[in-house]
C-alpha cells in the first residue's frame, strides 16, 4: 500500500497519492472487516459483526461525486481564464460546510494553504498553486507514439499499454495518415482516475494478502523507534482492529 504523504507543503501530487491511499485503505477494510467476518458467520461461528468505526466513504465520495474535488478540478482545467484563485474559490463554495471531510486549512508549515481534507490517517492542508497547469500537462500522445514505434524493445514494452494517438496506418496514407479524432483534451487527473479504476478492478478480482509498512521514526534513523508514531499508524490503518477480529475468530 502506497505511503500516505503529509509534508510541510502539500500540493497536487500529495492529494493524488493520498486519494489512492483512501481507496486502497477502503479495499483493505472491506476485506479485513467485512469479508473476514462474513466468512466466520458462514462457518457457523457465533459472531456479532464488529464495526471498524472509521468509515472512509465520506472522504472518497467528496472526491468522486459530481462537483466533487476531481470534477471541480477537471471543470476549471477546461476554462482558459481559470486560475489558482478561481479553483480555490470554486472548491470552497462547492464543498466547504457541505462535506464533513473538507475543512479550512490547518497547516503550521504552509501559511498559504487553501483548504484541508480530513483523511483517515490525519488532516492534510493542501495548496492549490499550480494545480491547473499541472493538470493540463499530460504526456503528449505524439511523444508516446514515438516511444511505441521505437527500435528499442524495452521502450516499446514500457509503453505497450498506453493508447497514444491510436496512429492510423490506413492504406494509401502512409506516415501522413490522419490522427484519430478525440485524442485531445486529456488531463492528468482524468488519465490518473482511469488508471486507478483499472487498478481497483484488478484488485477486486484477486484473493488479496496485505503487507503493511510502518514508519518507525520521523528522522529516517536505523533502529529508532517512536512508539506514539507507530501506534498512530497501527490504529489508522486498521491493523490493531484486524488482529482483534482474527483473534475472536479463533476462540
């Protein structure tokens, strides 16, 4: 499971990574706290369902719903005159006070932060500076096509699943063939969300096993242990609750 990011400055990359973590944690919760307990019941164990109590749905819905975080970002990216300020104002007018997971900025390290999201692992304040410019700058399809037709087998392999321009090789057109319409207008967030959906579809088709990684200290020191930090992670990511449920399943 990818690392949750809370930095001194949290921008476009951090909110994207943290949203992935919300989805992955929801997937983990479903299997550990729903599927696992349903298995106990099917085996005839005298069992009362245990509620994990940290529902991630509210935060995920805030991102994914019509006029949620991703929809507002996508809409603003389509307007030539949109700016960081207009994006900030639209996010606040649409979500602040209406979604419990959307809050005013609370950062002590970034006084210019524009809003905060209450994630399962903590509250993160985000700064929207440069989001529109980054969102409108995906990998150029013509560059992808060059990679896909490279003489280097490794490059062709790396880019094999990217649609690129869907370069036409129609008879009589040669290399001057017309580019298929509809290839433009892609944003980083739209490609990102399609990839994330594909990932979640793949995960739901598997019989998952989880390896949870714990950060032992905030100083990257070997052998250093910060008990409060470790307990916070074990509590937020559901490991302690998972252990309790598994123990109760084997009376």
